[in-house]
């Protein structure tokens, strides 16, 4: 996948499929949307697949307006009501495996139950170049320690029948996210990396802090907020 930001280009350049997973509330949907919108700045046939069909809260499919503007194709669950959250998968999913020109960002449901949808396609996924990224939020109680984060990662791997390739630090407090949040997550991400052997490929930070000197030396991915609660729209 071609990517304009150097922070992720070397990691993603050989991937046809980038799968985003993590604990519920980790911010994986926000990262998936940001990732797809950045990748769309390069000339490539691109899709974002919303496979978050188990207890969805934020739905990447809710921002189809942005995808249309950027020429990104949305692959979503097979349902009429976009906000219904009913389990269902579109036959369009198979285009991710069968179209040799298509690059895809896949937003998967949180926790093992959400990741289990990947097991359905695990054999197909393993036949194409893919990356499975584990999103880590140190402010989620269930992944607040390295040991608990590793446990969730292993559960997700078991449920999906796929192995994770990398860690992304996405420690946040929604609108209250600051540099201290990012640094807190960076420390935890390094501990998880040491326990698992997986690289930490970037640290997500609000775009306004991307050049903050306190984050110097860290590979920063600047994030904009696209997924909003209903009362924030």
C-alpha cells in the first residue's frame, strides 16, 4: 500500500490488506479511517472495509461522505440501515482477495468476538500480503498493563487465526488527549513490544501535537477526529 507519510510507508509498502484490530474502545476505527484517508492521497485503488459487526460503537461506514470525496470504496456489512449494527457481511468482501489492483484497510470489531469474523477468511488472507495491526490504548482498564495487553492480543490472534505483525500506540482520552497521554502509551507499547517481539510502528497523536518537541524521536502519526458521538455531530 502506498502511503504519503514516511512514518508508515516502509511498513505498509508491501501490504495489500491492512487489518486494524484491538480492544473495544482502543480507537481502532478512528485509526482505520485516518489511515485510509491518508492512503487515498496516493494514486491507488483503495477500499475501506467495515467488518465491525459485534457490539459496534463507532462505525467506519458512517463516514461514507469522506470516502466518496477521496475516491475510496466502502465495503460494509450487508444491511439496509447503516446504523443498525446488525450482523451481516457483504459479498463485496471477496473483492479484497480477488482484485489484484485493490488495496484495503479493514476495520475489525474489538476483542476476540469481533476478531472472530476474520477466521472466516483466514485462509484467503494468508494467501495475499497483509498486515495485522494491534491498536493499544493504555487508558483502557483491560489493557492498562503489559501483561493484560498481551493477553488480549493473544486472544485476538486465536480468534482470528492470524498473527499480529505490529503494535500502534493509540492512547487517548477522546477530546482530552494530550502529549502526556501519548507518552504514557509509548511506555506501555514498548513493554508490550518487549514481551511479544512485535515492533511499535507509530504513536498516534492529535494533529495539533504532531510537532511537539516532547514527542521528538517518536514516529508520530497525526490524527484528526472523524468519528464523533451522536450529540457531537
